[in-house]
């Protein structure tokens, strides 16, 4: 198949798509036809503040594994919890062999010295919502797409010595706001030349 034939089939597909578009526009508003999506690591927290509030209830030297499970932090039941062994913790907290471990938190250092009895839960939850906005026709015909991205992210490491929390640390983004703009001068024909060239090279 040569480039001209590829473009001809592409134009036929575009004509069919425009016909379908006209039907959809009669049945719906333009804005309602722009797609959106949501990405979420499932957990019991519905917001950044909820996640942080749960983390604040964890008290090193007092909170137990059973307490963590009661807070919804249980790798056997929560999809957002990862088990980290002592080697993982050494790579995370002792970044260079020459680091004086006396600089570490005392409870963390004692846990690392306990070897196999020391492990951690890595907690991560991310929520993002992508919403396409702007001119519907330019978006539909692939000339210009404007996407607004909003959400939040929370991460924590809970270090455990045997059955009790020894140390905790957290990080996160309470508010994610990003804008993604894609501009294609050729619109629906943007990829025709590239795909045609690839076909010729593979013949």
C-alpha cells in the first residue's frame, strides 16, 4: 500500500467520523462529548487530608501492627501498601556506606541493627483527574487538545521493629494542578506521512 492509498483510506475514515459526529451533536451538547478520566490507587482515603490525618495517628514506640491494620494500613488487605525489608531500608536511609548511622533517628538506627526484625510498610496513594476542555471540533479533529490535570499524592514509610512502629516519615503533594497542551497542525492527517513512510521502509 503506497502513501496515496493510505491517505485515501484515512480520508474515508475521517468522513465517516464526521458523519457520526453530526449525529452525536444532534443528541448531545458539545462539551459533554469531550472525554475525561480518573486514576486512583484504591484505599480508604478520599483526600490528601484524610491520608495525612491517618498518618498523624501513628505514634512511634506505641502503635502496633494490629493498630496499623485498624487504620487500614495492612499489606494483606490494602492495595497501596508495600512491604520493605531491611535491605530496602538501608538503601533508602543509608544512601552512602560512609554515612555515620549515629546521624539517623535513634529508633530507626536500633531497628536497622535488629536486622530481620526490622521491616517497613511503604504507603502510596495517588489520585488524578484528567479533563479535556476547550474547542470541541479542534479536539475531535485532533488539531488541538487541552487537558487539565488535578489531583493529589501521599507517600509514607512506616518502619516497624518486630511488632511496634519505630519510625515514620511522609511526603506528598496536597494539590496537583497541571495543564497538557497538544497541537497538531495537520489535524487528523498528522500521522499519515509518518505511517506511510514506515510502510514504505518495511516493504
